[in-house]
């Protein structure tokens, strides 16, 4: 991959086309140029807010395209050892510690990677355990061999109940299987100085990678959280970081016309202000299917807030919905075309797919089938993407398209960084704390209380005294 060549980089630029958000294309529900211009000052303020916060507080993620170069060689050396020694590589994590690695794996590896013969796969089988469903854990243990498996435990705090429960199970299993060599099978990715996992790593001499300060889970894919699994898969993590840095430079202007992340943020902000409370992410590529999952956490957890930075109630946010082109043309698009005017559809399009598949001629006596012959699946999926965007636009439904010239490490790094910047700008426009998640804490505390964690006795009493379910409401 020639990402050091300027012409190649420019040819791989990810773009945002928002024509179908505008009144002249989508009709009455669209925006006028003048309405975007009215937000020029607010957009510039949002840009300045993000620019001035770079590297500070919970915005350490803005420096990841640059400061992770310092540990890339260590990551690559570790990944090489894992690939040499182990048959399986399992990530234990949840939220941003899992969704990013899953998205990158599915985007950049063979879509049936684990089913390939070892000679074609050229690396360990890859699994991400991001839930505590007991059937899923049992299923994992049915298909791996502990003595041939490396486990990457990812949690910044070391207090994530789900991940640490998995750790307890896996560590116990490893000790029984390989004895005092169990520590060779675990890599910890966690905070450098505080938390339970760093203590365990030091006690057990686990290989450890650190999550930098100011990097929350949903913004962590471009640090060891995501870079180590990607490197184990044989992916070019230097190209991913270069792609993110490239997009950072593309987004260096405080102008909607020149900054694609700012444009996306402003458009979504305007749409939300008009009641577009649902944002559909619809990639037209199976490889990008799980980018939607990663984006859903980023967008929902960052923007779903009930108070502004100055303490005013707000209840803002947009519900992200996952769709896949063309699959969901046959399940969801009917709603998007004729249902409520409460959605913005974001298409993820691919300029050139990595494979071309011809459709042979045949069924000449059946015109409804024969017309497909001589085309390619590439042409078919591109036509369906274009047709769906046209149908939505004709129906007066706002949509816009983000295009990757092709899916590779460089363009994926761009895309993820674009979404992170877009989210930060949108949070600044709403004047909220984009980087906390207080709404998650109530459920965590209730879980601790129900399982008898010390210090949560009062919460347990509160739960015990909560109104009891009534049989008449159970059908």
C-alpha cells in the first residue's frame, strides 16, 4: 500500500456528498444554502472548541494518529509472536473495546476468514467475546484449544464487570490447562497506572499495552485497543494511522464547504433540530456492515444527553439504526421511503470493490432474468445504491453519501477519524459533554448491587423496595 505517495493518498480520499440533504434536490424537507450559512458562526465555534481541546481532558484521541507511532513497533513485534505461537486469538472486551476490533476485522479481512485453511489465512483464528451470555462463552470454548490460544483482555478501568468475569473464567481455564505458563497466553490492554487490570498484569507478568489518557472506549480504535488485534490479523496499522492523520488534515478548516466532518455534524445537527431523531447508517458493502455497530455506539453514547454543559435540561441525541445495502432494501427501505419524516439516511458507498464478479448470460427466454447477463455484481450493487438514494430523494427523504474509493486500511482510518470528529463537532454544537456516559452508570450500579458488591448495600435496598411486578400485567 503506497500511502506515502501524495497522489495515491489524494486518490484515496473519503468524501461526503450532501446534495440530497438540500432543498433543491429533496424538496420541502431539505435545507437551503442560506440556512447552512446561518450556522456559519456556530460551526466555526464548534470547530474552535474541538481544535482548542486537542489532546486535553477526554480529547486525547485527537492525537492518536501521531503519538501511537511510538508504540507501533512493539505492537508489530508482539503481533508477530502471537501469529507464530498461537492458533487462536480472542479479544475479551465490551463496547468500544470490542466494536472497533470487530469492525476492522470484518472490513479488512476475508469475509469468511476463520473458515479459510491456515495456508490461506496466514494467521490465528480470530474471535471477539463482547457479551456475557453463558451459551456464547460455552460455544467459544467448544471451538478453541486453550493451550493454543492468546487472549487479549481489554478494559481501561479493569472494573468492567463483563470483561473481568470473562477474565476470571479464562484465567482459571488456562491455569488448569497450562499451569504456570498461563501468563504467556494473556495480553492486557488497560490504563498505564490505575485500575484492577494493570495490577493483575504486574502481578502475573502479562504483556501489557496501555490505553492513553484522554481516550474513552468509543474513541479508542486507533490505540492498542484496536491496533494490536489488527496487527495480529496481519493488517497494515501504519496505513490506518496514516489514513486518520490524512483525514485530520482534510478537516483542518472551519468551513462546512471544506471540512467533511464539520459538514456532516452541521447537517445532522440541523436535521435533529427539525425532528430527524433517527439516523440510519446503510453501507453498501458487506465488509462495512459492522462499521455501523461501531458508529452506533459512538453516536448514541456521545450525543444522548439530558443536560448541557451549563446545566440546562436538553434531552438531545439521535437514535442510530443499522441497515445493510442491498439486504435491507427488502426489509427497511419501505419505511424510510413512505414512513414518518423523522430519519436521515447515511449511505456508505464503495468506489471500487476488491473483487469483480461477472454475471453470466443465461435464461434468454426470460427477459426479467436475462437482462442481468453480461453485467457484474459490482455494477448491480452500485446501481442499487444509486437507485435507492434516488428513490429516497424523489420521496423527499433526506440522505447523503460517504464514499470510500476502496476499502483498505488507509480509507478505514480516514472513515473512523471522520466519524469521531463529526461526533465531537456535533457535541459542541449541542453544547453537551460528548465524552461522558452518565446514563450507563445507573445500570452498572444496580448490577453491582444485585450481585452483592461491597459498597452497594443501599442500592440493593433501593432495588428490593422498588415496586414489584403485578401479575395482571404479565400475559
